[in-house]
């Protein structure tokens, strides 16, 4: 079989395709499958990235839904990539000091890095992975890992691939101030840091 050379795909598309394939391999034995939906799992080997699976649902639902559990965890379901400012305000009202940005395909946040220092997952793992089953589709964050003088950063991206939607989240806890996200053009995957 003749496969196209890697140089035929832009770097960002090749990385996104690799993430999709790795996710499909990781998800294969699971019984619970969502039709026509591709999930981006933490297939990146990058220490700076914390990508997690996020089902992107379409229909008449609001842009997002947020639920705070009795355990203090906050579950977020993204239905449509809009209203990031309102989502950020709602999360802050629930006690999660976070910034939220939606990054469209072909764009990335600038400047990078957006903070002087991001904590490692061992120091503060903002995303609870895998998402507890009682919460259903979406992703869950633990705002209790954000200490004084720290801010959680959630960057969300989605794109359509082969009739499905690939969605990803980059989530970290930063020390000190966070630079505003200015969208700039890129050929890389939107959440590559």
C-alpha cells in the first residue's frame, strides 16, 4: 500500500491526525462509544500539554453546561465553541480561578508561554482524568489544586475530521499573571505548546 509522504500534510494536521489515531487505539476496547465523534485523548508525549478527551455535542443545547459536584469537582460539557468569557465567569463564581479561551483551527494563542511558570501535573493536576463516570461526557476539573497567586488556564479547540469532531483541552495551573490570548495564524495543532 502506498501511503502519502509525511511532507504532504502540514505539521499541525499531521499531529492532529496522529492524536486522533492514538485516541482510536486507546478507546477501542471500551464499550461506551459515541457515534460519529472523534475524541482527542492525552496521546501527546509533551510534558507541557495536558490534552484530555472532550466530546463535542451538537444540537439545540446551550453552548456549555457546568455542574459542581459535592466533592468540589467541576464538570464541564462543551456543546459549542462560543461564550468562553461567560463560561470563565461561571467557573469563577463556582470558586475556580481560571481563564478560558477557545482556539479555532489554524490559530494559536500568543504569546507563548502565557505565564512565567506553569506547574507540572505532579504539582497541580487541574484536569481529573479519566472523567468520573457519574458526570457523563465532558471533562472535569479540580479547582482545589489552584493555590493563592495561581490561575488555571483552559484552552479549548475543536475541528471537523472525516465527519466527526476532534476536540481537545490544554489545561495547566500557572503561577502569577496570565497573558491575554491573542490569536495568531499557525500551521501547527492549535493546542501545541
